[in-house]
């Protein structure tokens, strides 16, 4: 899924102030993901999320192959 970073003040889960919001773009619109300290950090987080999603899909395929044997 594609993601979008919007530069705007926000509050992180820790209560600290952030400057960038990450949204996941879905068929029905934008879904809030998280508030980050800066745009640079937000893009880094997106890279990590996408890598994790890719690894999860790969693991799923391997698991399906093993179960079908």
C-alpha cells in the first residue's frame, strides 16, 4: 500500500509534539498511521513499514509452500 507524509503539527503516542503525519492510502481514503518528529523520520519509518510488509508477504508464500507439501 502506498503511504503519504503530510507536514503538520501532531502529537506522538508518547505525548511529544511531532511535525509530520504518516497516512496509509486506501481505496476508501487516508488512514492515519502515526505522528513523527520530522518528515525525514516519517519517510524512514515508511521504508521500514514497506520492508516489513514485503518480508511478511514472502514469509506467507514460504509458509503456504511448506503447508502444501
